[in-house]
């Protein structure tokens, strides 16, 4: 199973579309967290809303982290495919692939941390105030 | 060959000293403002203590990070290019550029969020509804199972008890700020904002309006008295009582000049509630929302020409009032305790 997924990740080509996945997931998670919290706080009591908010943000965070981790994993496997030596700056398919893979991997790392930072307040605050 | 006189640069010494004086003089003067009755650094409440510790921790962290970054830049600029191979360079970037900052920011984030948590509230907490009005404060105490009490321009709270403020405004946006007690909270027309506090130290402090609200925004302050719980209960009981004293010339003048068109003195004059409730006016610490001391002269001055003290104030002036009449009214007001 894991081997199959690894081979699938190797077959996928890093592209600009893959590059924008982590920051897009981060943006959507950010938007969901703020909008959902605002709506729940407005509709429920200040303290009662926190259970719903924590559940919603937990689900959204797990989904977002899985997507970012998956795109990061694909980028990581792509960055390890044999090819030219560094630096990857020539206009060849191999260099382009390595560059996009490295950029995607870094963006996935940043997005992963940012999603966690967005979610943490929901587990520290105990009301909407 | 030119001989260098070791003292030739001594000219810089006086300049350096003057420069230091020039820098440290204002800094010391500003630091002096970090203490006293209106400062978060002189905290007397749980929330302000959190803000103060947050300030120190963040300042310390910012200092360490700044020095670290400057040192790294200096080190990188002076180190020969061959000092680190590719892997070594990537390792430095990974530890100092990615993992280190992430861990540090995570610690600071969790620490700061924990300091920003609101105090837990209960049903037996004291509730105080405060309304910011141009340019004074209406305070209504709502004790559990007790009678509500209205007063103005002074907030008294018991030490060690949780107090929940409900903040709003009927006119423009104000901001309720007692720096030594908690952070500021806006008072917005049509909306009620909550602020939960707990005083830790008895004393007399000062609060202000922290949102520009008109000509006398800077004169919209109030006294804050944190009292031991027993003393507070006694004070609140006293405040619930109507004003004492019977007929007095001052009371009659107060009515005849039309003061009751805006002010109420419970037990004496059931007037309008447009202006501050004056029932126990004489027991307050200041006149005109923290602008003048509680003296007969100050009261007289305010009655005659309130706009000279607070430009833009709603209260009309009484310049035509005689010295005798204004003195009688001032005496009457100062005896309302």
C-alpha cells in the first residue's frame, strides 16, 4: 500500500499547480477558521460555541494538514529523482522539476506550521470574548 | 611621518557625553511615565499583570532575536566563502532559518495566547454597566440579589473579586481604559462589550477614555478605587441609600436654577438622568470626570462655566449666577455624601 502510494507520488510531476496547493489549503483553512468561529460565536452563547468551534477547527485542521503533508511528500519524492547536479537553474525539464519540487516542499513546510498556528487559539481560549 | 596625538580625538568625548544626555534625558523622562496611578507597569489587576509580563517576555525575546540576527549577518559577512560546504550551509539555514524561528514563535504564541485568556466568570460576580457619554461616565452597579446603584465618574471595585463590566455608549465611540487594571475596550453605540477584571491590590488609580470622542476627550477621565471587600460592601450599601439632609437653601437653589432638568439627587430631587447622578457627589474624589479636585472653588468654577474646564461639554454655563448662590450650591453638593 505504502509502496504503491510512493510510486504514485513519484509518477506525479511537480508543476505550478502542485506549487500552489499548500498555500491555497492554508488560505482556505484560515478563511474557514475565522468565518466558522464568527458565525458560531454570533449564533450560540459565548461559552457554548467553543465546543462546536473546536470540533470544526479540528476536522478542518486535520484535513488541511493531510493535504499539505501529501503535497509536501510528493514534492519530496520529486526532489529526490536523479537528474542534473545542483544548482537547478537551467531551462531543462529536470531542473524545472527539481526547482518546483524544492519550492513546493518549502511552501508545504511553511503552510503546515501556519495552519497549526491558526488552529492553536481555538484550543487555548475558552469562550468567544 | 605625522605623529598622532593620543588626545586628538578627545574632542569627541564631550560630544559623546552630550549625545548620551540628549538620548537618555528624554528616555528617563518617558520611563518616569511608566509608573504611577495610570500605567500598565503599575498593575493592580490580573489582566494588567498578564499584559505587563507579556510585554517583558516579548521585549526580551525581540532583543535576543535582534541580537542573534545581527550576529548572524555579521558572521556571514566576515566568514570566507569556503568556510561551509553546501550541506553545512543548508544545515545552518534549516536550524537558524526554519526550525529555530518556528520553535521560538510557537513558544511565544502559546505563551501570549495563554496570557490573553479572559477570566472565568460566575453568576455571583459583581456586574457594573458603564456608559461612556460626552464627556463623562455613567456607572450602574448591579450586585447579585441587591439593589442597582447608579453613580458617575468614579469606579469602585472590590479586591479579589471578579467584576464583569458591560460597556456601551449612547452617542459616539469611547474606549474604557484603566491601564493598571486591564486593556482598553471600545464602547460602541448600539453594542455592549464585555470586560472581565479582578483587582489584586487596593488603592486609588485612574482610568481614561482611549478613543477620541470630541473636544474634551482628553478631559474624560475617572477615578478608580480598589477596596477591600468589606469596605466595598459598606460603600455600595451607602451608595444605595438616598441622600441625607432635609431642606437646605442649596437644594432650593439647585432646583430654581433648573439643575434638576439634567441631574438627579436621589432622596432630594428626582430630576432627569441626562447628566451625571449627583446623589453622593461629595464622596467622589474629583469634579468633572477626573479633571478638577473635589474643592468648593472647583465646583463653583465648573457650575459657572463648565466649558472653560471641558470644551464642548453639554452642560450650559451659569455665568449670571451670583457668588453667593454658587457658593451655596457648591456647599450643598459637597455635603452630599
